[in-house]
């Protein structure tokens, strides 16, 4: 099951295929690939967020009252269902930019909409279909994908999208951990590494893992906040993220408190024994 969009134009695709390829070339997430039938696809894969979708050369669907007067651009977009909402948030911004730059019209067969869409309207259409798709899959496979709260999932996505710029800004003198998702039972949770005392970007996360020389050990985020939260300063770049800055960490009492926490905190157990890693397309928020 997937969400499909079809593109039309008043005359011909603005700039032809060269215009499309030039637009895609300005976005490093796109890779052009040949299709078995001789056409092409433009595959969008964002390594930072894990979001992907495909633009492909394709014949339009059968004509209907809404599309009869339109000239097909022979281009469609495909985004899978059974994903978190943040997939649609990222993809629909790209689609709206494509429509604007190449003077296209979108036909959304899921909603029946024809015209110049907003990202919000496309996200809403995708979310309706996604909820039905997830419900249908769960009816057949009750444990098919773990669940994460929507706000937490969007925090996960925003932090991962910002990670390269955060690393460039703070990574020279400190640590900017990656944020990953892990599964336990029917839940997906966010986890990051908590090092020994240092200048540190604190991700919006549910869990941390520490290392006492015996591998990764899981600690709840609430324990970290209770013990070290007085060192955290809100980070303007990402909602929910914090920074332990130089002005905080180089106080001797701060380092002592952090070292003591590492040594004495009660852990949930070994990470590998409790949780299984999941990719960005491996959990849902509905």
C-alpha cells in the first residue's frame, strides 16, 4: 500500500526532463536510476533522517472528470504508508517545491484534489491513508511495527535533520550524539549515548546509554534530567534539545556530579539484551 501523486501541466513540463533533472541535481538526496521499462526514477533518500520516496516517469491514471482537460507530465510520486508522519512532513515540502519550480498541477487520487497543493493538505491526505493502512496491517499482523508518540517521533526527525549542522557547530570541542530508535515489545523509543563529563548536546530522547567498561547500559532519560538537568541550557536550533555548555561543565562540582552519576546510577540493563534497533521506516506513530 502506498500514497501516489500524479503531475500535470498546462502545456508541457516546464523545461522538459532537463528542467526536472536540474531541479533534482540541486538536491543531493536525489539519485537518478533507470527503470526496466526504459524510463527513469528519481529516488530521494535522506541519510540523516531516513526518509525516502520516489519520483518516476509514468503514464497517468485513466482520465476522469477532474483530469480530462489536463496535459499529463508523465511523472508521478510514490511514498509508502506504514511510516511515521514525519515522512510526509519532509516529502510534501519537496513535492510543493517541485510543483512551484516546474509549474505543475497535482492530482491526488486518494482525496480527489486537483491543483496547486499546500504541504499541509498533502500531509493530511497521506495521514488519512496511513491510518487506514496501519490498521489493516495490524489486523493481519498485530505486532508488525512498534509505536512511538507522534510528538516524540517528530522530535526524533527534527534532531536527526539538524544533527550535521549541530555537529559542525558544537562537535569541535564537545559531543553531539546521534539519536537512534530502538524497540521493546510494541513500543519504539529514542536513545542516545551519555558520555563522561564534556560539552554536550542533549537530544530530545527517552533513554540514554552509558558505558562502564562492560558495554552499553540503559538509563532512563528522567534519571539523567533529575541528576544533571541543572546543567542543561535549551538549544535554540532544535525544540526539546539542550546544551551543556562550557560555562556549566567546567565547574568542578558539575564534573564531580556527572562522574558520580555515571558510577552510581541504577541501570535498566544491557542495551543489546533489552532492545532491538529499528530504522526510521520501522516504527509508526498512529
